[in-house]
C-alpha cells in the first residue's frame, strides 16, 4: 500500500511517488491534492492502482492523479496515463467502460428568477421527456446504416437529423466528430446494445441538472462564454451507454488474449493492453473513437430534449427561450496528443481533457456547486492537457444508503430549494452529496496548481437522476 | 454451496463469490448480479413457475478468471437486451476451450433498478481453499 511516507512534496498541492517505490514502475506518479483531499485519497486503493499504471509498456513520465481521484477498477478514477504511440500500448480498461462519458453545459438567455413559478413544471417535463434509469429506450431506433453514421459522424449526425443546430458543434470537443472512428471496429453486440439508447440518460451518477450561475469568478472569460450572474443553465452528464460498455468489454478480452503474443505482462488484468500499432490496438482505437462519437450524439439528442422541455415550460413566460451550448468535455477517453516532439496517446479515466483558453466543466455532487473554468497552457505542458472531472466519490454506495434513505434525501434537497426526480430512490441515496468530496476543495487545487482557471460557480435548482 | 456477499468499494460494486466448484461460482455471480440490479442485500435462488429459461452461451477464455468474467458479461448483455433479471442458473457445461453453456431463469416479477455496465478483471483471483472456490469481482456501475 502507498503510505504518506512514500509521497514527496514537489510543490504546493503537488506530490510524487518515485518510480523506485515499486519494482516494475517505469515512471513516477504525480498526485495533485491538498492535505485535506489527501486524507480521503488514502482511504482506498486509488494510489496503488495509479502505481500499477506506471508499469505499462511505453508509459510516459509521469502517471497522474487528479484531486478527485478515487478507487476504480484497474486504473483509478481521476487517473491520467500517457503512452508513446511509437512503442507504447493502448488499454481499453484504462479508458473505461463508459467511453466518452462527459458533461455538457447549456445556457438560457434569462435569469433563473424568470422561471421560478414554473420550476416544478420544468423539472417534471425534463423527467418525463428524457428517458432515464435502467432499460430506458430513447426516441430513436437506429437502423444499421444510421448506427454506422452515428459511430462515424457523432453529434454532426444528430444535428443533420434535426436534433440541434449547426453552431452547437463548434462548442463541443472536436466539433462533436471524433476523427479516426471506424464503425466496423465496433462489434455487432455493442451495436445491438446501443440501437435503442441514443438520447437516454442512463443510471448511476448520470444526471440532468437545472442550475443557476451563482457567482462570476472571471468576468472577462464569463462574458466571452456568454455567462452572467443569476443565469439559468442546464448540465448534462451521460455517456456512450451500453454500446460503450460492450466495446470496452469486447476489447479487454481481446487484449488479454493478445498480450502473451506481444510479450506484455501487466500487474492487473484489467490493465490488459496491446501495442498501439498492433492490429488489436488499432481496432480498439478506432472502436473507442466510434463509441466517443456515440456519446457525442447521445448528448446532442439529450440537448434537443432539454430545449423542447424548456420551451414548453417557459412559453408565455419567457420571450427569449434560446438555449446555447456553452461547452462539452469528455471524461473517459484516450486521445492523441503532441508532447515534446512525440506523439502520445493520453488515457483519461474519469479525467477531463482540457486545452488552453477553452472551457472546462467540473460538476459537483448532487446538491452542490459545479464550475465552469478555462484550460491553461500549464495543464497542457504538465498534465497532458488534462484536469479533474468532478468532485470524486469518497464513500461506498452501500455506506451512503445506510446513512440516508432516498425519499428522505429528496425531502432534504427540496428543503434546500433543489427539486429532485428519480426512478430509483436507492440510486438517489447512493449519490447523496456527502458520498462525494468537496468540489470547492477540488477547484482550489486545480486553481492553485494552475491546471485551470475558474470562471463561474453554478448551483443546482433541480436534478433529474437516472 | 453457492454464496455471494457485497464487499465495500468506493465507487463501484464488489461481490465476493463462493462455490464448491467453478459452476457454483458462476451461479453465485448470477445471483449477485440479480441482487445488485434489484438493490437487495441477499437473494436466494428461485425459479418463477412457467417461465422458460434463457440459454446463455459464453465463449472460452485463456484462464478461469477470463471464463468467469466473460460469462458474467454475457449474462449482463442478455439481461440488458432482454430486460430480464436472472434469479437462478443451471450450468450445463464449461471448459476454457469451449466456454460456458448455461440456462438462466428470469424472474418477470423483478425490475432492475440499477444498470451494471460490466464485470471487470480488477484484482480478480480465483482461489481454492478447503471450502471450495472464492473470487471477488468488481462490477462497473
């Protein structure tokens, strides 16, 4: 187990686990955390999982833990693992099952106060019109041709089918279309799982929130991004649904079989991988990029549903009912990245891709604040263009349920002025705010270390949970 | 002997499976998935009267851990695409080369309240002791 004594403080909120810590480590591990977050990080095996990733072939110095890190499976959530494409590996398990799970922020043109009398109507419309929870079927049944088009054209496909506007695409990473996606690399079983799920929220920690801009922290950037105090916004958290899960499962198995042939050994089988340029590595890369497109399209269709619900709720009350996409960032992705003259593949498991000057979204737990930030050159230079992705869990789901019952939690949230709708009250309890770290503490670390600059703080008014 | 128990995990769901033989581990895994999907701490095997079992075929794997995970993921796939929760399992045959053939018994009275994305290989080791086999599987949820 990694202990406090194994960490060397390199700068304020920056710690290192040297590669001499464990035999087999090819690079050191860096942890961005404050002392208070570090206490929570030591409560599980997340740093040991991070150390394991430092043993992957072709890994680049250092592997990184973001301040919201917590234990996952194989790679910790909040882990960043860059490998050289020339002689390094690609790992489906390090990227994760919900490929390109991510968040999208939408902004109305009015203050939240303008809709207060219809806030309940709004959340009820969102809840009834957005399929959520287990087994939720979406508004679209994809034919084989449409499925292939979604996998290769992402959000652009959705916009062409009327689920949004062309200008939305400019405010999504990669314009909402992941290059190098190949529909034929996605297995028929994965396509089968995804056929009826486009435009569905899913369950677990996925949500749609109605939010209010509580505080502007960087007026110039806020103005550039079209945010103002009191503004009513929406936030979506969802991913590639069953198609992404199946894609990861299929390729973890393929890589496990291929590893002996490539002479690769890993400290944990969930880190199964293949050389990036091998047939298995390339097939996974193209399939993962295709699943990335499915997630882009999914959030685009969800955006359309939110616009429709908002339009119905606000008609006759609000004149300008335009809803703009502010930005969208993905969390479980592996992308190519140029770094010091080398091409890398940056695996981000529960970590957000960020670019200097571009927006970044860090949602908090249900009932707490979320942040809009902008990326920095420092994050590109020091963290392979990556930042934290959320608050990060600190308590198991079963423990959370022992501490609060779902209906009671809903009442507590409503007493705080936050309307909650869910199909699973057990699931609601599992996502209780106290099961997560303090998002403000996470933001302090990313701000202090220069990984991102906060622009605005948003607080929830209503939440629809999967 | 077929047993499962939930083990604490920060974000996901970990289930410890016990069984006299490998087939019992598979059955324990099926019951653990059904309990996790329907938010129950325990679940005894049962077969709904008059409901036909679903045939489950999972491909082979290089080792028993692979066979276990591949089978559990096949069960998750069938459960999700057919909207079913399986409360009992009869393993008909298994081998590393041929995979697993089994019949899973859906209970139409149960509705899943939790989506389970996948069974993972994280820290997975099937161990043999005097009471049989044991393995802890972490599921991404």
